[in-house]
């Protein structure tokens, strides 16, 4: 675990996949064709604390959905790439736009489509439901599932490594 914390200390940007990471991967479709996703409020608050600690947050997702835009607005995430069937160009554009090196980025995925970015970032993370090949290439596999606290676990781990977790939590103990 110490080598994971060392990698986490260097992270300046965390990139989350959406389906299967910020959600449990279930896709609900209404009769009208509208897609509905369920997000975990604990994950959302973890993302807000991570951002408040100075780490940037982005979303790269292979699907396109209005509810992802709404969730990003709710969380104050402005770096959103939807419809990225090949996530590598979105990742490279994000690095260029933010003037960051890949080693200062963490990426959280859950499926094969995430591997190209996971193989290039400084801290590759996946959720427990990820296929074996994805887990094999992850530096860290979360204990909690996608849409079930995995994002919060990651946010707190990075803040702990950067000594910013206690100040974030202290605000609630006043």
C-alpha cells in the first residue's frame, strides 16, 4: 500500500469513468428512451472535498447522457468528455489543456475501454467488478464497488496521501 500512497502524493488530476465507476453500471431506459443513472451521494461529497483540497477532477465516458452533464454541474466538474469510444485522445487532450504530465494523473475505470488510459497514467485504479485484465493492469483495486463508495474511497486515499484529508474533515467538527 505504501507504493500506492507514494503515487497518490503526486496526483494533480483524477479522471473518473462514469458507468461502472460513479454508478454501479446499470443503465435504466424509460419507455421514452431517456437514460437514467444512479449516483452515490457519498461519492459526490468525496469528489467535492478532493476538489476543495486542490486536486482537479475530470470525467471521460464512452456514452453520452444528459444526466452526466447534470451531475458534473452539481459537482462543479467542468472537464467532461462524453462519447469517447476511444478514451486515449480525450486523455491526451486533457493533459495538453491542463498542462499536466500523465504521471500526475489518476484514472479510475472498470472495463477494457479504460485500459489505454490506465496504462499511461501515474495511478491506475479500477473497481472490484472490473474484468481480470483490467485488474491486472491497475495499481489499485478499490474495496468498494462502482456507485457504492469507490469514488469516495479513492478521494479520501489521495487526500490522505497528500495530507489534505484531515483539514477537509475538520470543517465538519467545528
